[in-house]
């Protein structure tokens, strides 16, 4: 994760809402199922292009798929 903040996402929720498996989503945006699994577990941050492709796939705004939380400076 980035030391300045943390990215989270709503991919599992959006997939369920649309009835897509991880494999379905991966095929539709041209990545591996493992990439989608890693994104869902917040182990991988998407490229900007992939993030937009996912938002377009689910027909939502980018912020409805991915959220970024800044960490408090100590």
C-alpha cells in the first residue's frame, strides 16, 4: 500500500449486483482473473486505464468503484 493513504474498492459488491464472476469481469476488461482477485483483496492498485474500464463496465462513476483514504500524518 501507499504510505500516504489506502485504496479500497467495491468490486465484489458491483460484481454481485451485475451477476458477474471474477473471470467474467477479467475477460470483459482484458486482464487475468488473478488481477481481479488481487484488486478485490486490496493487494494491487489498478492502472488509471483499468480503473476507468471497470467503472465503465459497471456503469458507475470511478469513485463508486474505488475509494482513496488519506492517512493522518503523525
